[in-house]
C-alpha cells in the first residue's frame, strides 16, 4: 500500500486525537494510530478503550488498506518536518517507509486486525448543538468535576436533556455548577454522565463557531460528530446525585461586586492563606467588603477592603478562595451577584448579565470559620 499526504495537514489532524493515547497502556497496540486508506481518503483512529477519536483527510492513493503506526515517533517526526508531501509505503509485513524531500524514515507497524473495534451507535438518539454552545458548556462546568474515583458519578459532567433545552451539571461536593442552554432541543427527556477526559479532548478538537455538531447517545456511549472529526466515549454507569436539593431556595442577602476587582483581591489575599484550605474570610458590612486570610503556622496574614453593593444583615463567611477564583473565571459578566444567608449555608454565584439562551448558576459551600 502506498499513499501521499501533506505533512502539516497530517500533523494537524493527529494532534487533535493524540491526547486520547495514554502513556502507560495495558496493550501495546493502544500506543498506535490506526491508519485506514479508502480511495483518496485517509481515516486515522486513536483509542484508550474508553474513548475513541477519528479524523479524516484527503490524500493521494491508488489502493486501499490498513496499518497501525506507533503514535509517538510519528508525531515527533512530523513536528520536525517542514511542510511538504510525504510518501508512505507499507509492505505486507507492516513495515512502513516514509519518504520526504530529503530523507527516508523507517518504522515497524503492527497488524491492524489487532486494533480494538469502534463502538457502534445502535438505537442511538441524536440532536444537534452549535459547536460554540458545547464548547462554552464544557468550559463553564469541567473545572468543578470531582477527581475522586470512589464517587464515579461525580467524575463526569451530567447532561440533562429535554425538549426545552439541555442542562450541564458538575459537582465535587464542595461546589456545583449548573449551566442551561435553551437554544438546543433534544428528542426526549433523558440524562447521561460524560467522563472528563473526552470532554477535555473535545475542547481542543471542536471550533469556537456556529458549526452544527451532531450528538448521538445510547445507554452506553456518546458519539459526537463534526465534519471529518468524530469522537465516541463510554458513559459513566452511575447515578448522579440529586443536585436540585442542595441549591438553597431562599438566600435573602444579595451581594453585588465587580468580577475583576473581586477576583484580583482574592488572588492577592489568598497568597497568605493556609495552603491546605485556601480559606479567605469575607466580612460584609454596609457597602464595604473585607477579605482576610491567615496561615497561623507561618504567621502570614493578608487583608483587603473593597466597595460592593449589599442588601442584607452584616455577615462574616469563609470560602475556599481557589474555588471562588475558578468560578469567577467561568463568568463572562463584568459584575456578579452572590446570594447568601448564614455562615453555614451555601452561597449562590451568578453573572449579572447573561445571554437570553443561557443560564449559569454556581454554588459554593462555606468553610468553618476559625474561632
């Protein structure tokens, strides 16, 4: 088998799917890309058994065939080649010879029959979503996903589908993010938990524009298709916690602050906080807000004051500054509101300005105030 492909076009596509491959795999063949040539089309597949990504590109070829090529050496060599046509020649023993303008490189491939099969989308339901809507949803929720493998349901993003829209929920038991899209209509009321890794891979593989993505799913797998790029992944088989019960129905005190000022102050003050808790105490009185942090072990202390709008009783409440900073990162609005009630009840953070078709709500649990 022989085909000719542009080195830069091939590298660009391989970089989209290279992240699927784990460095320490159980099966040696999982360190390879599966190359499949059909007429003048090349499809390349990468998998870690849980997630599969596939890209297609135009090539020049006279015959069809398949081969597995070691991923790391191929990507490393392409990164160091200038843009030029490359000729791949593969013999019947899967030995690969790559010819460039000035050089010849040889790699030993593997039998493609040993490569794991892709999952099939049998009895899958499907809907479409604009690419930038999915990208925004991933960016606004993924930071709150738990890394605790003992609670598998929280190690992914919960997709909640209905004809009225699509909700994305992530929580690690200390904070929760709920992001709604009202401009997406799903065929039926349904839900699934999508793992973190494929969502991170999608982030770099899909464009930030209005291209339509097709999302299909069945009881075990999710499939996402965008032009020549496809991804499928195994869903998390667990029950997502009932997140609605933890969102307080009534938080009467309303704090409004400038997002950038608040975030910058948190960053400065949190440097002086205890590194295991990142605790920053927020004291609100009238139209003034004070942030205070200390690390008793090292005698570190930092305080800052800033202006705010506040409607409620004077309050002192402690939060993990790292969580607040990440939540503020996920909001696009210049101002944010934080609804509070007592020092032991969760605070609800929302952007003041939001697009009509989206709704973002973030909840953060307070820390115990140091006596």
